[in-house]
């Protein structure tokens, strides 16, 4: 009898232990589920700043183009139809590209459209409406033409979304090109509707 009772007691203890273990496991899973529910919220809240920081970075590319540039520097001045383009800086950067910065001014008595400055490459023009994506640099010594840098979706590293310029109005512009060899110190710069300018590269 004592042996049977001992066996029953062991079974009861084992059953109670199993029940307790299952309850503990369910509780643990519940806390994990709560953690997972919080994670998406926390990740979404953390992803919002990262998105805005990415956006800030993109915006910084546009706005930083004018930083540390002397607006009074006049490396070259060329004319278009009722417009003037003044180049303020042509700089070779360590990233392997050349940045050209300048200002376009409407010197006519009527509003001037910027649509033709995007160039004639259909994919580039469609992805960069009212931009200066059509600009080129020509290394005459190396007999090579350089186009404005663009990503895989044909978006240029240049000023985009330029509104029509009213009479007397001006707009700053920038564009980035692959850098010619370090031995090349002078290039010809062309923007559609403007005359060609000979530019010396600094940096």
C-alpha cells in the first residue's frame, strides 16, 4: 500500500510540476508577445527620425551647395537668351568628383523658363524637371566629355525644381561631375541655351 501511495504521490507532484511549468511558459510567451508588440512601435518611432535624417541629408545636398562659396567670385560669365550665368566655384573634391556652382540671373524684361536646362536625354530630363542636369564638362586635352552625375534612377546630383525666373530674378545652381584626371586643370563647361565657358579647376 505504501508503495502505491508513494507512486500516486509522485504522479501528483509530477502533474503539479508540469502544470506549473506550462503556466510559466505561457506567461513567458505572453511577455514576449508584449515585447514584440512594443518593438514595432519603437522601431517605427525610431525609423521616423532616421527617415527625416535621410531627408535632411538629401536636402543638405541641395542647400550645402552654396556653403563656403563666395557669391562675389566671378570665375566666368556667359550669356544665354535673356540670361546670364556666373560661375562662382569649380572645385575638385576628395570623393572623386568636381562641383560647379554658380548663379543664373534673368536680365531680360520677361519671365524665363528653366525647362531646357535639363538637357535632351529623355530619362534624365524626365527625372529632373527644371534642373541643370544637361550641363557637361569637356576635357579637351583628354578628349573626354563628362555628364552630371546621376543615380540608377537617373536623378542628378544637381539643382532641380528651378521655377521660372521673373525679370531681374536670380537662382543659385550647382552640379557635380566625375572628376577628370588630376593632370587636367581646365575644362570647358556648357549648359543648354548658354555659351561655353572655360573653367579652371581648384582643389
